[in-house]
């Protein structure tokens, strides 16, 4: 390795270390290239030689193949690992790292406030956590869109006031009728590009639409200008990955310890042993009607 290669590696290491330092104190959407460059004492051009933007940096530093093993390397362990307390179940703790964090991020992006009327599209694991997060922030009417009976029952347990089913008619009209007009916030945790159109039809001017749903690459989002108030409705559309890291997990764990929420209830299929990982994936692919979330207990 020549000196040039060593300098490049040290620069990348510096950028990543600063990134995780910042990620420990604020969500990813609040981190800018300008701030990272200032803290890392580099110019922005140096950053852009290695990364397209902050999300690109996140993807390159947070993803790693080969974690279905007895041992694996955790990137920036000090920033990402949190010691599980004895008074928190494995099931509850497991859900903080993704489902709970993502669902709560959708609520944070929606800026749910006391008394807000809220709609949650999709009551899979992420949507159910968005229901729980909205209820914990003191929203008023909370409409959860979904049809699976066990998911609907859990949504009610987490705080949904109404379950909306497409089988009972147009979901937009159902919500407008029940709410006597548009709602304050809409969270999309399921559906497709058409869900954006539906959300625009049910959210009030100055409202917020928060999307955490991964859409299909073939999907398109197109909506008539009238749904956007001819461009004057001041409706905010927000989306993105949830933040992570030990500090965020610690905050979520505290809510579990206080008995405010138990995300482990999402886990309704249990497998044991490395040899059952494939079975768990097959279950997720086949999607039986009662499936919420499977997990594999190893060791």
C-alpha cells in the first residue's frame, strides 16, 4: 500500500467516524454535508469524492453481508450496540432496532401533536408501531387502514380508534365521513404509489404526509394538481430511512421499561436454530393471513 492509498483510507475512516458521532446525537435527516465536513475538518469536495450524499454514506457504512453467522463484525460498535437490560424481553428489544424505530420515525416526520387526527396506511409491523407512536404522543382520532383480523386487533390495542377496510368501500370517503372532514396527519406504512394520491385527498391544508413505505421500482407517483391545492395547499410530504444507533435504541428501551409499549407483540411466529432461518424467510415470502412478524431465536 502506498502513501496515497493510506491517506485515502484515513480520510474515509475520519468521515465515517464523524458521521457516527453525529448520528449518535441527531437523526440522519438533520445531518448535512457542510456540518460533517466542518467537524471532520475536510472540504466538501473531499466528501463528494467518496460519497454522493449523506444517504449514500449511510448505506455504504451501515450495510454488511454475512450476518447470519455465530460471529460477525459490527460497524462502529460503540455507536451502534446497546446492552440489553435484564428487565426487557428479547422480543421487545429485537423490535426496537427496526420496526419500532421505523414506525416511530414516521410519527416523528409527521409531527403528530396532541389532539391530531391521524391516518395510518397499512397495519403490518411498521404501521402498527406508527399507531402506537401516534397514540403515545396523544393524538385524537386514529384511523388504521388494514384488513387482517389479528393486525386490526393489535392496532386497537396499540391505540387505534377506528379500523378502516377497503372491503367496506372507498377508504378516503370512509375517513372523511368518520372524521367529518380532512385529517391533520397521514402516515404511509403500506400500499403503493396510489397511496400518495389517497393521502392527499384526506389530509387538510397545512397537514403532513409521512411515508416510510418502500415502493416498487416500477411504481410511479402522479397526482392531479387539484389534490395539491393547485400547488397552494402547503401540504408537506416527508420520507426517508429511520435513524439508528445506540442512543436511539436506549430511548426506545426506556419506553418499554416504563410499560408504555410492548413491540414484541408483533412477533407471532417463532423459529429456533440456524437451520430455521430459511423457513422463516419462506414464511415471509408466502405471507399467511395471520402473519405479523416471524423471528429466529439462535442459541
